[in-house]
């Protein structure tokens, strides 16, 4: 039972354009969402997060949108740069979870072409 | 401020041997999490520990796997009698205490290969 899904395994975007990565979740108890970026042979690096009391959070070129009614979140990167090429994971957590464990999606591989 | 440290980075074991993976959290972090990533999949939660306590081990396989986070020293994930299906990347993450929501900071991972 996959509670967090990233339905696009890969995405290719031209440098300078917008990259939109999508994530869906099924558990309505999730109330905190995070995006991580991962390069090969490295650990995931935290990018941006959003609490369920918000519908948007912005940090530089990265913006995360949350649609609670649709149980959907997306990460927008604009403008995209070649260095953004990596695997992006969305993750979800819930307040009542004793350990704040993260439930991850399967990842989307982003390729930004120069 | 050093990040999360994991060693070894690569570990090769034969079936039936034991694997020990070590994780030192970031300075000032008292919460440690272990995740496993199988090839072409996302990370799956295994266990959450604080110093000398296992808080949540709901993601740990029932047999052969154990974890500890002693008062002194790194957290250890131990896999006894490894099988080929244990081949994966094992990531440790840490976070500080005292906040409702914490970003978790990940180490570089240990890639376990079972021959």
C-alpha cells in the first residue's frame, strides 16, 4: 500500500524552463510534506517543506504547492538549471506520529538539458 | 558543523555473514532514523531511535535486523545472516529534539552488497 506516489518516474526539461514535479498521497493524516533532492551515491538533501495549514511555500527558485482536497502537492523549479538534474523525492509526515518518520514516494528523475 | 556520517560507505558480505552499519548524527541531534532504499525504489522507514531508546521500529523486518543508539558512540544497524535480498542502500538521518516537525538530514548512505 503506497501512501505517497510519484507517478512520473522521469521528467526532461530545457534549461531556463519550469520543472513541475508532482506527488499524490492517500493518507489524510499526513500534515507535513517535504521535498528532497538526491544525486547518485549521495544521501537525500532537504529542499523545501510545507505544513498542511499552508497551500504554498516559496524558497528562491523552488515553490511547493499543496492541494489538500486533492491530496496533491507539486514542486516547481523555475528557472531550471542543469545542476538541478537529480532524483526528487516527496515525503510526508504526521503530527501524531511519535517519531516523525517520513513516508517517501518512489522518486522522479529530473533531467535539465542545456 | 559536520553532517551525518555513515560508515562504511560500501560493504560487501557473503550470504550468512553479519553486516554492521554505523551512523553518527549531526552535532546537537538526538534523533536518529534508518531508512532502506531498494534498487529503483523510494526510501522506506525502518526504525527511529533516541539515545538508549528504540522509539518506533515498525519498519524493521521481524528477524535478523536490530538497531541501537547507545549513550556513547554511533547508532548501529545490525543485520545477521544476510541474504541477497538485503542488498540495498541504507541511509541514516538525524534531527534535533524539541520541535513538532523536523527536517531530517541524511547521511551519504551505506551500500550493502550480498554475494
